[in-house]
């Protein structure tokens, strides 16, 4: 498995700290898929904004359908998150 340097949650400042704080509030923790982007907080924020729009924004798909699609894709791709 590749190793990518990540900024520790306790060492985060500025935008990264705000994004980590939002992740903890949202999910109770910082998931790996979020933490792996810690070296580029602007990309992390943009990614989470896009996720929010896809999963919570207006859509012809219900929230349940969107979650089901995300789960199936993750399982097919053997993602552990």
C-alpha cells in the first residue's frame, strides 16, 4: 500500500483545521479519503463542496438512491472507506 504524508489532525491550522473540524462534526471523525488531501486544503475543501452538492443538492435521485449508488461503486472498486 502506498504511503502519503498527511498532516496530523492536531497540527492542522487555517483552512485545513476548519475542514477537519467540519468533517468531525459531520462524521465524528476524519475519514481517510478526507485526510489524504491534507497537504492541499483548497482541494480538500473543493472536494467536500462537490460531495455536498452531489449528495445533498437538488437532484432527480433521492438521498437514499444517491447513497446506494455511492455504496455500490465503493464496493465494486474495493474501497474500504
